[in-house]
C-alpha cells in the first residue's frame, strides 16, 4: 500500500495526465487505501419514543451486539416513534408485509395468533418480569412455532398495577362497575370476574381515555407510568394486584432472515436468543420500579392491598383461570399444559 507521503512525491514528479493514470493503476492493484465493503443494514421499527426503556435494554443492545459480532458487516438502524408503523396492533402484520426488517410488538394485541405466548398473562402464573421471561424461555420451542417470522426475543414486563383517576381501589368491591382498560382480549375474563367491565386498548390511547373518563382504570405494568406519563391523569395506583404480566416480541421478517447468508444468520443468533430475552425482562423490572417512584414523586397515592385482599382478588379470578386451563390452544395442547 502506498503511503500518503509517497503519493505526494508522485504528484510532484508526474505531469497531470500521467498522475491520473497512476492513480487509476494504483487503485486497480490495491495500492491505495481500500474502502471496506458496504455493511448490510437492517431496519428495526418500534412505535414508542427513543426514551422508552426497551430502546436501551433491547433494541440498542441487539444493534450494538450485532455490529460487534459481525465486525460492522451487519448493522441495524433504529426507527422509533412509529416512523415506519405508528399503529401498535399492526406491528406484526406490517412486519409480514416487509415494511420493516425487524419489529417490536405485543402478541396480546393479536392474541388469537399467539395463544401459547399469551399464556404468560394468566394471573398468578409469573411473579415478576424476570420470572415471566424465564418461563417464556423454557417454552421457547412452542412459542417460536407460533410466529411466521424469525424470533429474536420474547420477554415479559413487570407485574401490572391498577391506575385510577376518581376512585381508589382498596378492596375487591371497589372495582365493581368500573370500566378497566386491559392490554389484550386474553385479560378480559379475569377482570370481568372481579365485577368490572374490561376493554382491550393499545397503549397509545390510554392516557387520553383515562383523562376524559372513557375508562375508569388502567391495568398495566408500572413501567408505563414513566413511558407514557400516566401519572398525569392518575390520582391512585393499587400496586399489588394478583401478579399478571404481558409478553413482548422482537421479530425479523422471514424473507429477510432467509436472505441472509449462513454466516450472517450466525451473527444474528449470537446477538439474540435467551440473553436478549432476559435483557428485556431485566429492563422492564428496573423501569417498573422507576415508574412507581415517579408516580409517588408526582403526588399519586400508592395503595398496597393486604394479603387477605389480594387473595380475594385471586380467588375471584380462579373460575376464569380454570376455564382457560381447559381451553384448547392448538391440537393436543391446552392452557393448563
């Protein structure tokens, strides 16, 4: 390779026309600095703000790890805030259409497609986000079969709290007649078993709906308090409802996956898998604690139910849970299995 000082000497010695020829010949024979081949770039879409905790915990982690293991030959560009797809329930369908190469979403928004994944939402099953994520990892083979995509990670969030504006919830009777927002249709039977009405709504509408009274309460992980400013319409948060988590996914378009070389697929597998699944669970665990701290700092009253009252809530949900356990998720597999 010709050093910069030698090139300067050549420029001084050659007429202008011969200099052009020399540069062309030098380039052809690798005598000048060779630019690295252009990296292959994947588009990763998520509908939340770049400040959302999953951006750091999962999306940036995956992007950085993939860049590192591939030596910069396979990279990820992040598209936050719904740049590629602003509708939370449509993340999976738009991924299949190829709008993004990689998408984040909630299987609960299209729960009929992912009954096995959404088993994790059953109240009392998972104690917290990390426990829920470990349960998902153990069921990885069954879960991956549900997706018409390459599964990079599936993880759980922190257990849900009950956020209210007008009425505090101290006991089971307090939710009677309330209209409570839930994450997915799978959650509806459990909340209705408490004597409330349940309505499944995507996260991007719940701040406004609690503010204007369309709903009376929000059943959601406490990390959403910080991510979606839910302390603003809230006056009360019951923090220890029977534990219930939601699942989240990071998927790669199947055609994009099949279009990668074996080496590139190996890099993707190194950057994803169980470690990335757990990173999501740990990220939500920290964000959930931070959400409650934010709410308390903003003057929202945090309510802790006594153990006897938590049991009353859990007992009220038991018939709905038993019904789910006997439900066929697919051939040869029930909710109880």
